C-alpha cells in the first residue's frame, strides 16, 4: 500500500500468494508424512495378545482418515468444513479439516486476486 506503482503492487501480491502456496504445500507434506509414519517402539510395549488388535485398530484409523481426506477434497464451502471441524472428535480428523480449510481459503484468495488483476488490467 506504500507504493503507487501498480506493477510493483502486483509483483508484491503475486510474491505473497506464492509464499502462501509454498507454506500450504509444506504443511500438507508435513501432515502427510506424520499421518503415514509408522509408530516407533509402540509394538514392543504391547503384549502379544493385544498386538494384532491394536494393529487392526491402527489400520482402521488410517483407512478412516484416508476416506475423510477424500471427502474433504470434494467440499467447497468453508462454512461446511467449519461445521465438520466443530463436530470432529479425533485430533487427526480436526487436523485434516483445518488443512482443508486453509487450502480452500488459499484458493479463494488466489481467485480473488486473479479477478482483481484481470479487472485492473482492463
């Protein structure tokens, strides 16, 4: 806002959008790597009877989170995602929903700035 040069403002806005996009990608990569990282040493602490059961529960949770992730990609409303966030009980679910909200907001910001750029170029 300090400069009157419109070209410089556009460059600054596009740099900000690029930084936001890169940050979002880093967050998603970190989330994905944490989600699929095997637990270290936890199976040694389980006794032999509970190990297959806990492994089965872990696999079920991974499958549930993968299904939720696909459902979240189809949702295009921040309000709907916010409702899901409030209803979510598991930490991992809330984390996925927050990432989806950030991604959707980033898309909305990018679309608005593109529309602004098109309008200002006219």
